[in-house]
């Protein structure tokens, strides 16, 4: 027999039902895996025991998020008009499609994840509430870093800022995952402080299935056509990121170019970047310009990319802007020494010099210096990796994240 949530819910006719689970609709812009999708997947795995969960997304109709949800009790819905950067007419069609979804499914909670989903979903929920006066819908918006701080034209960020501020009134609660983003929301008066909740991301390290160092390097060699014999003995700097401007990958490649001068045998060091995206042509051109084709491998997207982390000697995240990156928690769980930039929640996760190293964003030389120091001090680097895992277990657990989220439902 299906387990049900012991709490009752109001139907459209106002009568209480004791057999229907509270329904939560998660809406995210794209189905390819990123921070918002990772959050949805981790939270819904737990909440699906108590609630009826639906996940709606645009992007690829067979994206990795949809693929992963097939093995759960969650129902997936495709939003055909959702775009990461929609044109004005696409905005109208997407709002109409989301509004229709609300009318059909009548969720108790609309949980908006990612910027575009947050903006369009909140407008659709406002329009829906105007005509559904006898049906209560709670709208929650979770952001993984304010988009108006992305490296783009100032006028575009100005538009995004005002879009966030104007649509904030349509949201009952806003979740941020760092003190940094909480302060921005308050200082810029996006919404009143009592409507902003901070919930750190969290992982269940017992559910992670890492490959051993040897297995991971063998798999990377097979998937990337790299030479296994060379990879087995090389120092490998690793990164997992979508190829977006915000990830600062050009600075990581630039830092690696600095490092090459310290290795007489060029085969002794490699840079592996797992991921893909629209910046691939620019990154490939940069690699070719500096003659790094045999040392920098753009490995493409890999399902469950975290499994390969132990192939790396050092993990680097060179972001120009971040919220609270999941991959940092996964690198901590793998006990890797970490170099990250001093942006977003990263200073709240990494204690510089204790459980990792922080560098200034968009600074190739400082990134190179931090990586070089870890390579030259392997014992200290190992201790940093151990300290990182200890902090993860203590402060960033999945259980804590889910419990704090469920309180809002």
C-alpha cells in the first residue's frame, strides 16, 4: 500500500483529504545536470517518501536529470518553451505553458530552482492564484547565486536585477545557499529579510560511489583517448564544470600554461576538465594557441562525473561567480586538496590554508602559485584533503539540508 503524508491537504473544493499526499512541483530551466538539478535530485530522493513529487524542466527532453529520475518515484514533465535565455515571445509561451501545468496538476507547493524558472514560474504562479482563490499554492524560490552578478553586460545585469526585485513579491519564500547571497538580497532590498532563508547544500557521503584512483584514471583514458601509461604516472589537475563564462575555465588553462614551465618533461602533468558547453570552441582555440593539445584534455560531459574525482591529484574550481557549488562538496568527500576562487559561498566552505586554498578570481598567476604549492607539498596537501572531508561531514550533510528544506513545506 502506498505510504501517505499523515498531514491533510485542502482540495479545490475546500474539503480535507486524508489519503492524498501533498504535491510539490519542482521547476528548473534545463534538464542537463548542474547545481539546481543536483539539488532537486538529492532532495526529491528523500522527500518522495512523504510527498507526491513532480519535476518539470526545459532543455533536452532526455537530459541527465530526467534520466536519473527514472529510477525514482518522481514524475518528470517536459516544458517545451523553457529556455535559459528566452526571447520575449518565448517568455510569453513559457509562462502560458507553466500556467497550464499548474492548472492541470494543482500542486500545493511550486518550488522554483534556477533564475529563469524563478522569474517565469513566479509570474505564472501569480496569474494562477488570481483565478484559484479557493486553492492555496505556496511558491518557494531557491537561487544558487544571484544571476545579476554574472560576468556579462551591465545593462543585462541591471534588467535581471529588476526582474528579480519585481517578481520577488510573487514568491512566498526565497532560499539562498550562502551568507554571501543573503547579504546581497538584504543590502539591495530585493525582498524583506524575513522572507529569505539560508540553507547550505549538503551531501550524503555514504551514497557516493567513487572509483579508485587506478580505476578512475583507466576510465578517463578510455573516455578521452588519453594514453593510460602516461596518465598512470602523471600529476593530474582536475576540474568538473559546465563551459560557461562564470566558471572561469580560460583562467585555469592560463594558470596551467604558467605551470608547464616548471615541468621539464611535459608528459609529467595533465589538466583534465570534465564538462562541456558553448565555450568549447574558445577553450580549444586557447589550448591550441599555447601548444597544450597533449596536456589539456576537455573530456566532455560524463554521467555521475564525481565518480572520477580520485583520478585527480588536485581539484581546481576557477569560478568568477558561484553560489554554493556541489562539486566542491564532492571533491571534499574524495579527500582531494582543493584550489578555489574567493567568490560566492566558497570562503564559507574553504578555510584558506586549512582545508584548501583560495585564490583571487580571474588571476591566472595566483591560481598557478596555489596549485604549484600543493604539488610541492604533498604531505600538507593530503592533510588539507582530510580536513576538507571532516568539515563536510560536520557542517554540510544531506540530512541537515533536507530537514531545513522540509520545514518550509
